[in-house]
């Protein structure tokens, strides 16, 4: 899946960062979710790393705190040897994405670096922001994602549930489905370039 670029010695890595709203949201990507019930802001604060604690001081994670956490995650990736580009963050959904590449000689995989930076700077804050902006109509947003993917030629059943959408995209050969998924999620979340 990764091709080495001999001129830059980088492997391209497309990272659609899917926000885990700490159990209250089922992952569909980019904050499109179904309510599942789960931890409270207090539970998230108890699990937050020292770098994330301040965002929970007033009991609400704001859009500014969410944006700062995404920026700190990108900085962490860059400090770990990655080049981060195309950062997108929604003001109204617990959604963010960016593209990054890791130097082949950095000594860490793109996935390991991403997991390290997200867990240190972002995961609990994103989940807390997800609680703040909980989607009032997840079924409608799910239907909008299905319609967008079908428009893009991705064979997703019209009545697909969140999990089935993700599985369909993941199991579709090539990158077309993943690129369409990214574009649809960006459009639905109001972060079109």
C-alpha cells in the first residue's frame, strides 16, 4: 500500500483521523456516528493525559480546545519525523483529518507515531468535544454519507448501518473508496477545502 518515493525518501500516508468520541459515538469516520451511550466528561477527564487535563477544567471541551489539540497532535507528528499537510478541523463536529508522511529513516512506523501523538494530545479531548456537539440526528447524517458514497460510485447498500459503511469502504480494493469516503465526510462535516 505504501510506495517509497526515491527522491524524498518518504512513504505517503493518508491519515483520515477518525475521532473516537469515547464510546458515545460509534466510529463511522469523521464524527458521523450513532449514539451508543458511554462515558461522561468526568470519565474522560479522569483518563486524560497531563497534556489534555486543562481542557477538562471547566467540564466542557470547547471548539478552541479541540482545534488546539489537533494542532498539538500535528506538531507531535512533525517532531517525530513526519510532514503534516492538509489539516482540516470542523467547528461543529468532532471531526478532523490531515495527510502526513513519515521519513523512511525516522525509526517509527506512521501508525505507531500517529497512535502515540493522538493518545498523548487528542483522544480524550476529541471525545469530550464529541459530547459537547453530540449529533442530534445521526441517522440522517448516516443516510447523507451513504448517498454521497453511492454518488461517487461506491457500492454501499442504501440502508447500510455505520459499521457496514466502514467495512464496505475498508474492503473495497484500491484507494478510490477511501478517497471518496474522505471527501464525503469532509463535505458532510462542513470542512470542504
